[in-house]
C-alpha cells in the first residue's frame, strides 16, 4: 500500500517538474543573450564539477541525485537575485538530476529535455575552447561578471567575490586553484 502511494507521489513530482522545466525554457527563450550565455557556462561548469567530485553521474544513487538536486535548487534561489543566468543553469542541472530519480513519462521527458540542454552546453563551451563567446577567455568573462555583482554586494577582495559567487567559503586548496583568474580580473572591474 505505502509503496504504491510513494510511487504515485514520485510520479506527481515528475509532472510538477515538467511544468517547472517548461516554464524555465520559456523564460530562457525570453531572456537576453548574456543571461543565456551565463546559463550555458554555469550548466557546463557545474556538471563538470559534479563529475570531478562524484565521477559518472549515472553512478550516483537516486537518493544522492535528489539530494544534489535540492542543493543546486537552493543555490539557484540564492544566486538568482544577482545572476539570473547562473540561477537558470543551476536549475537546469537540478532538474536533470532529479528527473533521473523519478518514475513516469513526465520525468522521462524532463530528463530528455534537460539532457539535450546539457549536451548543447557541453558542445558550445567545448567549441569555444579557451576563447569564450566574445573573444575573451571564458574564465575571464565569468569572473568579471561575478566580480561586478559581488562588488555591488560588498565584496572587498577577489576571494570574497569568488565566495559570494559560489555561495559558500572556499577552502584554501580551492582558492589556490581559482585565485589567478579572480585576482587578474579584480582590478579590471570598476
């Protein structure tokens, strides 16, 4: 009895997720190019980050995917106010992960749609290579946009800007990995 209720609840969540993703697609279609570019970059970077942390995404348990999806959604809500593109990218990845953990046709549709979006992001960023969408390195584009917003939010250093962007404190090891790009761009942004 309870397993049937749980299955129906999860299928209903798939229906809700489909509505959310269809709404997200409409909003992205209406958004300007910069928001869409930022969504693509975020989707690419966050997916690669998950792969580096957990390996093949398909090897993550369903409950693990749901937990990651919830974490990404929470981060998306936090950053959306000052970086819509990043918020959209996080929401797409969240929907992709959650859809894989849900039964039903609606969840399968969301999985296919978000996988197509993810594949497009992977192709676009890989095609751009080291050069980003505007002839500037992708890392510099991302850092400059994030630094501009972070300065408005009170960041007083490149590291604070990076931490505001990711929504958490960076470990010293993480900062060593990323600091060159952030520090190089810190002075460039007024």
